[in-house]
């Protein structure tokens, strides 16, 4: 199915008349997604067809990504995921090279093979398997569609078997060859029954598959054969070693520790030339094993009828090289894959695509001589963070152990060419937490095996600094904040004093500590040296508060978040409680008990600190399926700030409850940096919900993901775009960009309910959306403990709570008064400016509507 059902462009090849044959019609949509990463380091995991320019595909573990053309003038392609292999891992892809009207199976030009020997043909419109065979069962196979006879598909495996599959008659012939461990294959475009096979023992064989099959020639090469490719129709020549040769040519490359070469041989197995890559000017030799792919490309036309060809390979340090006609030294096409292992090269139309060991693909336009597009790839995402210094920089922590720093311009990725992601070297373990320094271009990160570190984006190095001391277990959160210590420590080591004050403020900003939450504890570390010790924040809390937190030892810390001004540290616990501590001693100033299960995420509204707002809104989400909002403005009154002996504030009620995920875990709640009334929640129910607190309603719901969501962020410059992320690694893209105006909450589920192609899990999600509309619950005469009676009229949110399920379904542990006595269902969703206006509405309801309330006065 499409990556984002209902939100991506659709491909339809038209056959109505000759003038439109082979033309791909694509409908335009503003939503974008990013494809999965190809992790199979083989040359035949990518393929294209010249019959349909811009159509190509590659293997990505347990799925196939089909890339369809972009909508001009935009450069961003459409990605469709083909799945259905179960636990199989795809090992090769190949296209039928005939025009669409001559495809032997309608709309089905793609054949794949897997590591368990399954060869199948896919329909690229409905993404269904139309035919398959299991002649190579339980053996790693590769497959290629014959470029001469579109009825035949060739497949070979690692035990010497070669199958020829007639896809029209659905019959197969199996040939067996001794001592042949096939690593790659190429079917001749010039002669029937001629196939070239690369062997893991360092030899390439030219076979005649007619009759019982015979090996015509054996070509010896250095190292395991990595790729073989027949020269297509066109002119190409170089400094020949033999005066006589028989076309076509066969290019053979290998994977080896020895000096890197690509050999060109003729049809009779005679050596034409050996291209020494390590001897190229400016290309140093390295004693490393390199996988060198090679492919033939059609060069831009020079006005003659005879097409010119080039042989494209890669150099030892990631250069893309091209040998043109009569060249003794190759041209360097580009050097954008710096120090990468390139394992696949492929031409689609005028664009040369290169796939490397790092998570991005580069499309180079051979006609224009410049980058066509760069496609970052993802295989599961754990964490994200938008830089406050370079607000176009988005840091993404991946399941694949990479941190990607992506530049997201206002039109990203459609209106301009995306830049190559900035990538620190691959870490050990999943990158489960990332956070930017608030004043410097530095990124803190944590992994699932307890590694804590910092990456300086301004440095020229890709090496990240990892602290030598680890946290035992997964790091859930990282954040930057001021140094924390006890009063006794300060007495022994008084802080520096700056008479002017400005220098000290700047020093504190630049010397912020990196804080991390993991293993049910929180730690801080000075970022100066990798040998610095981890300071246990829980111990400072215990000492400062005189043992008042000893009874909370059973409840581990599940999340931490510093306020934007670094005055307060919010700490969430696994029992649903939230505590707010004042820096630097971490004195308890407030506690909140409104959730019934472990806190997942804490979030301060940053705009309140930028504009010096009288409010200080704070949000939390938890495993009870709800997100809640509080106004912590009283923490910034002189009574609290200047008097540390003032008793801590107590909250047992929130201002509002955001309950739109049917009780499933709300993994994040994030405030908009553009509109202070917008807040978004993402959940394990695979949806993202955008809320408007001014109108007190849901305004958008995104349902494009097929897997649980783990992170969300607003576009740093576009107020309408939202980034959502899942930890999906196989069947659905991890990273989606969508415009919330295109996904109104009241229409989304109705549209999907009408669809007949929904999966069972999607149907359940849609049924959940069809629940009764949110209702308002009113509690007369009660005010939040943090809101005085004199401010009651200005705090309508204290008395109005968004909720879309029956009241008796409120999560356990929420410290509200008895529902039957203290709350009243008023009616359908409405908006009241003040509590008194809401009270007048209550007085006018019909007689049969029961109002049960207590007058606390």
C-alpha cells in the first residue's frame, strides 16, 4: 500500500492511446514522507527502467521502495512501500525494460528475490503480488528480468541453481552448475540465453542457458565479484589491449582488500582493459575492503544519432567516477559521498542515483552537471529536536544508531534541493534522546545502552564526544540546564562573582550542564571533558528537601524538563506525579498529582518566556492516555521566587484535559512555536492530534502512519507544517511532513470509513474516532488550589475540561472529587468566555437534565 494512504501522490500508467503510452500521471498533494534505508550492501538492490523515466526501486530489508516521478516543477519523488515477504529480506530488484503497453503482466513490471529464495512479481499500482515461484526455496536468490524477452525472468542462488521463469505460461526450467556461489547476475541484452554470473570465489562466468546449460567462459578477477553489467547499445571504447574483440562488453567489479580495479571483457572472455581506480590522480590508495559497483550510463546527447556511453564506478574515498570514450583517466562526477562505501549505482532518465552505506541517496543530473535531489532515508526514529540557534536544523535520532541533522528550509523538501544531512559517525545503540544547547550549536544525545555524549556541529570533525561513564539502561530524555548542587557544596566552593553581572550571565549560559533521565534516575554532567563524573540529581533533591522525597523512592524518574529560563526543573515520576524544583539547590516548589500512571513527557510553553507573558503554561502526558495543561504562573510571583521557605504549591486538578487517543499512551505533547494556543499530541494509536486551546477543540488529526508514533515537532519556519515520526523500520516511512489544514479532525475519519481498502488495524482506529464528540464538564464553586477566588473569572479553563469518553472512564488515580457530586455534563461542545456565563447556561437546561453539584461555599 502507499506509504501514506490518502495523502500521497498516486501513479497511473495510461494506455488509452498511443500518444500517452508510458506517461505517468501523478496527482499532487502537499504531504511528504521519507523512504526507508537500504541496508543490503549489494549492487543489485536497485533497478530502473528506461521505458518509464523516473521510475525506479530499491530493496530496504523486508520491503521494496518504489520511487515514482516528482510533480514538476518540484523535485521530490513519490515513495511507495511494497511489503508482504514476512521475515524474508529482499536481495534484488529488477524491472521489465519493455514499454508499459508491452508488459507481459499488466501494470506489473517489477520482479524481486529474497534471501529465502522467493521470486515474485509486483503490481506497482495496487502493490499486490501477482505471481511468484519458489524454485530456490531456502536459498539466497537474485533475479533479473530479461531485457530481450519480456516473458522470461532469470534467477540464481548461492548453491549453483539457475531458473528461467516464463511469466506468461507460469512455467520454470532449473539448471544446475557445480561449485557456483552466485553473488550477482546480468542477462545479455544482445543474445538470447546468454547470462553472466559473478561468483564469490572471484570469477565471473558467461553461460549459455539453452538446453542443459553450459559455461562458455570463465573470467578471473581479484576478490569477490560485486557487480557485472553488459554494455547497452551505444558507443564506448578505451585504450584496448587487443586489436580484435567481440561485442558486447562486460564490466566486472569486485570487493577486495587489494588495489581496486574494474575489468572490461568481451563476449568471448577476452580482456579489453583493466581500469585501476587507485591510480587515478588525486585519489589515495587505502588498505580497506571496498565494494566497488560499476554500471553503464547513457551520456547526454551530443546531437548525433549514436548514443554515447560512460562506465561509472566509484573511487576509494567515495568519488563517483566516469570513463567516457577513449578516456585513460576518469572524470570525477561528484564527491558528495565523503568517505562512504558506495554499493549501488543506477541511472533513471538523466539522473544518476548513488546509494551508500550512510542514510541518504544522491541523484545527480548528468545533463545539468549538478545535484537533482538528495533523499534522506530513515529506518525508525526515536527522538527529535529543533535547534534554537539554527532554527532550520532538525536533529533526528534513529533506530539505526545514526544522528541525522537535516536542514529544513521553508519549502523543504519540495521547493529546493535538500542538503546532505550532517552525520556524526555511527554510534553504538539506538539514539533514544537528542536535545540542542539553547545558545550554542551543540547537540546532546543519549542511547539505549546508556551512552551520553555531545556533538559540536561547528567542528569539522564527524566525531562526537562520548562521556566515559554510562547510565545503566536506556536514556529516555536529555536536556540542558544550569549546574545543580546542595547548599553545603556551595559553602565549600562558592561560585564566581562578576561585578557587572553580564559576563557571569554569559558564562552561565555557555557552561550549561547536560542532564539525562534513565534507569529511573536523573543525572547531570559538565560538558567540558569526557571523563567528567555523572552527578545524581535525585541525591541533591533528597538532601535539599530534608528527606521529604524518601517516601518516593519506589517511584522512578521517567522524564525531566528545564524551563526556558532555567529557573525550574520539572521532574515526572512513574507513579504519575510531577514535581517542580528551583535551581540550583533543587528545592521543591510545586507538586502536581493529576495522572494515574507513569509520566511520558513534560513540556513548558516557550513563548511564555519570550514574550514575558503573565501565564506560564505547562503540559504533561502519561501512559493513562491523556495530556493535561496547567498554568504555573504563581511559581514566578515574588512570594515564591524570593522566599524559599514558602510551602510548595499543590495541584490536584489540571486546567484542561486533552483526551483524544482513546486511552492509549500519549508519548509526547508539544507546544507550537508559532501560535501559543496550539498544542499537539502523538500516541501509540498511530495518530497525531492538534488542539486549539482558544476554541477548546481538536482542529486536526493526522492518520498517515501505519505504526505507533514516538515524536512530533512543528516546522521551525512554516506555521502550518508538522513533522511526525514513528519507530517503524519496515512497512511504513518513519518521517512524515504534513499540513494540518489538509487534515481537519471532523472529516478525516468519515473519509477513511468510506474507504474499502483499509486494514483491520486502520478500521479499529477509525471506529475509535467515531466516538461521541467531546463534552464539557462543569464544576461550580470549586477553584484550583493554585488559582485564587479573585482570579476565578479569568481562569475558565480551570472549570472546563475537554473529554471525549464517558465520565466513568476517567483514568484511575486522577485526584478529582466524586464525579456524581462535583461534576455535571452540560451538553455538546460550546465555548464560554467566563464561568458565570457557563453557569447561566446550566440554569437554562431542560428539566430532565440532572444537575448534581455541591456548593462549596
